[in-house]
C-alpha cells in the first residue's frame, strides 16, 4: 500500500473535474457552499478582494479556523500557504487538509524558490500564467494547476488571457511533435526550464498531465462557463460569491452553469435574478498584481 | 448484436476516464457501444445503462435533483458506480452530509470517507474476482455490510471494496476504488453482464 503517490495526488483533482471550488472564511460559509453544490472549499481568513483592500502581509490561516471548516463540511477542504513557505505547507499537511494551494494571493515567502512539493503526502495546486510556469510547478510536484487570473478583482480578463496563453503554447508543442521536431521540443524544454520528458508528455497528450482549473476573477455564471468552454477542467471562485449581494443564490448559479457549461439556455436560467455581483476592478487601477508573484 | 448506449453521469468527476475505459472495454469485447455524457432527463431516457463516476456524492445528488432526474435514475436497470457512485447506489450510508440521500438500489451499507482525508488516500495491489489489479482509493468509502443478493467481488484487508447485485432484470456494480484509472476489466465485466 502506497500513500502520496502521483496517481493518488493527481487522482483527487480528477474527481473534482467539472466542479466549483469556493473560497470560504468561516464554517457558515462552508456550509452554504456545500449546500449549493461546491465540489470542495478553500479555507482562508480573508478572501482576495479583502486582502487587496486591507493590504499588509497575508499569511496562512489560523489552524483553528481551518479545523472549524473541516468539521463543518464533508467535501474536500483546501487551504493556502505562501509561495515558498514550506513550513506553512507542513502545518497544513498535519492539519489534514485535502489540497494545499501554494498561492500568489498570499504574500510570497521566497522570491526564488517554490516549495519542493514532491516530498509531501498532501497534494498541491499551484497557479500559472503560462505553460512554462505550469510545467515548472508540475516538475516541482504540483498535482493540479489553476490559472492565476487576477484574484480579488471580479474581472475575468486575466484568467482568459492565461487560459488562452496556455492553450496556444500547448498547441505549439503538439505541432512540433506532429512534425517530429525533437530539436524544437528540446529547445522549449530548456526555455521552460523543465525536463524534456515533461514537454514530450504534454505534446503527446495535447494537454497538461494534471487537472487544470480556472481561477482569479470569476464573478458570474457566464464567467465560469466561459472558462469551461475555453477548455479548463473546473473553476475556483474566490471573492465572487461571498462578496456578492446574495451568496447562496450565486453559488448555486455558478455550480449550475459549470455543470451545464455548453447549454446557453441553462446558463441564462442560472444568471437570472442573482442580485448585485461584486463590484470589481479595472486592471489598470490595481496597485498590486498578484499574478506577477512567483514565476 | 444489440447496440448499447451507455450513459455517464457527467455533472462532474472523472467522466472522461470512464468514457475511455468503457470504449476500450467495448472494443475488446467487439460490442457496439455508444457512450454519452448525461446531464439532462432527456439524455437519461436514451440509455441502456448508467455509470456513476467518482466525485462528491452529495453534490452529484443535488445536481440530479435540480435536473428532476433523481427518480428516473432509479429506473435504469444497469448501473455501475465507482467511489461516489458506489455511495449513491447504497441503501444506507454513514458519515453523510446534511440532507444527503442515496438511490437505495443496492442492499449494502457504506461509510463515506472511511479511511480519513486525502493524506490517507492510497494505491495498492488488489486481488479481485476479476484478477489482480492496481486499485486507487481516493477519500474512499468502505462497504460495511451486505445483505441479500449481493456478491462480494473484492476485499482489501478483510474489508469489502467491490460487489455486485444481480436479479433477472437489474445489474448493479459498485467499487470503492477507481478501476477507471488503472484497468478496463470492471468495465468489461459490466458490459458482459448487461448484454
């Protein structure tokens, strides 16, 4: 019997495909998320838009708060640690969280190194803006990838950019593979700073070897379905739900839109009468671009 | 030869993996099969058999209910459930979430998340009635007890992890692990039993 293998770590993410993972800051929100159909929750002290508004250093949440959320729901509970902060990750693993998000939403602890994730039993999800970043994280042991988007903005534009960037970069690999251009593939592996085997795997699969979700700026059912139609496996919704006028309704609507992401009629039904969406930000007004943290 | 339409409940979970395994199994058996993703009542009404994938059983239940297809699923004569799907098939469940229901089709009692959290998930070599295979258990349930008409197909450390229930008109197959990730033997077995 083996625990913490790649198959086991990547496997949980495979079961989450097609689902919505919601940021929650207390057990009550976690219960609402579960009731409305979230596939998992992300436990954190402040949602990204509050972190943005309040400033200061954002760190791993208080363990007692994470435990409270674990007690409140039966679906998987994820939690965030700072980029490179492997001791926060050790703490989260001890707490028994189901996934650790090494997240740019928190203030990075290390400007050079991400966590060496292969050594952990708990699986990790990491953000990426492009294929190179995604592959570096996978090479470090990430078992799931999500786009960075721009967290806490309620603005989908950056997530779309990151999904499209990754899709087109994967397409380049597939084309090189078809043309049997191994020199070109090797060159890209060097550029991405990852083993050529990993690049070849992506070229053959035509997709990342791990599950890839969208995150960062999803505020409406249509936003979520847009990301799904662009080819991601599922979505994270951070501030978009509990910073909106009617969180329970919006949570359910986003779950429904993702479950039926190709059915415009169903997305229309889900979008009706949801109250006020989070206000959101224009990219040019942001003091901090979280997506630029870690590379 | 009858052409079978197999549906996979596709709201979320490892749907693609089941699709691939079913298609490969059909090819091996030289059985004509169309595999479709099921998200609506209309799609459900076209199938001969249904696969309930891995995922989260309370979430799958909610989406089925919202779609008004919960009762219709109970009428499907052939169902194969893995992990969350096995939970959905069971008559009784332990460690359920608030308001959770099951289809109550199999005479089994099952415990959700029986091994603990994700750090307790594991893979192992498993001896089954279909031979030895790699089995992946992810936040897996455990079948606590079985009643009439249920046959055990696999045990792991004396715990039941796969079983079937066959009558003249129905065939239900449940595994606590995810054969769709490692083998096509359970999909082959399912197809053979519903032909």
